[in-house]
């Protein structure tokens, strides 16, 4: 009997890989081993609609309940893989069972970076359905919330909690929230949005000690101590690579993810990785690890095709993501570089603008605040590599569609 393809993980990358394998005609055995007790689901609503009660867990399902069985996929829920033995082509499950594989896809995602010596139920993290349900319950009870970390997750939770009427304080080490992901201009605009909506946003804040007990949490910070009933820690993600211990498979020293090439292949040619856990070689950006839903879906499908030998070109998505906070929408595509020319389209003062990063006249990235209509064409500008006239790009009266159709409006 042919050994199966084994997918380790139960998130969007795993779901997309399963779909692509069957779509490409693979009819061999396919096993998915997930530590979670529910089938793969969307994670972006965990910090938004699910948190506020506007969505249910059923709304988040990526596929119909019977899809896996209908496609002859052995979906093993509540079944974590504890070890991979690439020498014998086996994975070891938590109960001790050993499962042979032909190829394996690591789609294990990541885990929230935790505080040291944290054992209090007053300190929460957000990664799965259970986390979101518990945090939402605390928010809806009226408890004041402190969020440690002003990145995307922290700011989305802050916006959702304020929308539910909770008192919210955000502590962020940087001078602006989300600056690493969106740059100064949009970060400054969103800081103002949060403050206008009642979030106490303490930036440039160093947290020295967090003391927790069953009664609450005390945070000792440079700008003054805080006490709260609930603390959400949102200070980053650690790739889940423990299953690779002892395999000799390379990890990326910069990000901690599984180092994979443009075909999602690790240093072991039968072990692939996709999604948050994968640090992949991108033809335009170098080696990067991306923690976004859209990438997990697309890279999971790309990895599946690579395992079958039908991925004709290296995975080269420009990486698009979005974030909804209060009534505002952020979107980004591509990746800027040092020394890029910055072109602003729209009004920074009115908080409706897009910022384009150009390298030798070519658009490398776009970050937009409440300019959703621009993004379809912005993606095309990034993907095409065409030379663009900066003056026309900044001119709101020149439609981006026209720029794309005219080849960028610049002399070639």
C-alpha cells in the first residue's frame, strides 16, 4: 500500500493544501493530523466578529462539515504529531501510533509568545477559538482590559473591545502602533483613531514586570503602574517547529521558521512547509516568513502542487493582508525596501490615502487606509513590475486603472 501524504496542522494552509491535492488529481491516501478539536477555520475573525459575538464558530469553517470525508481525506482531530522521523519516513502521534508517509507538509502555524512564569488565568493569549471565546466573555462582562502589544492583533482586539463598551488600555514599546507593518504615516493616523475612540494608548512604553494572581494583574511600566482584571498579551508569534527536533531540517535563524525554497521544500526534499511556520525564499524579497491568512491559503495550495511536481514556478505572491479597526480598513500588498521613493495618493489629513513605495520607478509595495477601491489595481502594479510615473501615481484624478492599462504612464 502506498504511504500517504501527511499534513501536520489544521489551519488554512492545511485546508488549502488538501483542496489543491485533490484538484490536481492526487487520489492517493491523505491524512491530516490536527491538534485542534475542530476542522480548519478562519482565524482573522478571532480578534473581530467572533470576539464581539457577531459571528459564531460555525461561521468560520473553511469547508462544509462533510467535505473531508467526501474527498476521502482522513481528518484526525485532537491528534497532535509529537515527532517526525525523516530517516524512517514516519510521524509519531501523541498516543504513540507511528504513521508512515510519502511526503509531509508542515502547516503547524505558530503559538503566541508568552510571558515567562505565567500561570494565571487572568493573563490571556489569542490564537484559537477557545482563546477568542474566553476573551470575548471577559470583554462582554464589562471588565477593563489591558493589551500588551500594539501590533495588528493587539489593535484589532482593542477596537473590538471598545466597540463592545469595554475600557481598554494598550501598552506598546514603539512610538507608534503597528508601525513595523504599515509605516509612520498610517501608524500615526491609526493611533489618532484609537485615541479618538477612547482607547488609552500608551506608546514608547517599557513594561518591566507583570505580576498576576487569581484576583488580577499588576503591570509595572515605565509610564506608571496599572492594575486590571484581564491582560491580553499580544507580542508576537513563535513558529511551531518542535516536531522537527532531531531531524536536522534547517530552520531560518532570523525568524525561527522552517527554511524552505521557492517550492515550499525544506532541506529534506520530502518535507514541505507552508503558512505561518514557513520562512520561504521569495524571488523579490529574499527569505521571509509571513503571518497572514491570505498567504497561508495560497502557500498551502502552492506546497501541495510542489509535492506533486506540478508547481511550474517558485511561489512569488506579493503578500496581501488587511485589518479592520473601528470603521477603518487597512490593506497592504508587497514589501518595501530601504531607500524606496515614497509617493502618497489621497489625503493624509482626511485619513484616506495610499502610500506607494517605488524602487527605480517600479511599485514594490502599497499600504492603504480606507482606499479599498485602489487595491485591486495596486496589486496589479506591484505584480507587473511596470515603471510608473510618480506624478500621475500621486494624482487622485488619474485612475489607477488607467495607469495600469497605459503601462504605468512613464517613459520606458
